[in-house]
C-alpha cells in the first residue's frame, strides 16, 4: 500500500500522461526546476518522484511492447 504522498504522485503522473502524452516528463522536469529556483525542496522531491514514475511507466510499456 502506498502512503498519501506516493498515491498523489502516481495520480499526478497519470494525469500528466493523459494531458501531455510524451511531453509529460518535460512538464514535470520544468515543475521540479521551478521548485528548485524557489528553494522549495519538498515540492522538488515530489516532482522528481513523478519523473521517476513516468520513467518507470515508459520502461514498462517499452518492455511489454517487445513481447
């Protein structure tokens, strides 16, 4: 079971995929960068986790399409 933060990050990652498609990681990276500029490291960590989820989902889809 995921904690609330993990669940929120996963929901946001799926929303980003629906809204932005292949550009979802770019959007998340821009949000993480803006958080760094504002010295909001908690928010930056949140967006970095979303980037990890997006990367994992792309890897999984790529592996599944091979078989």
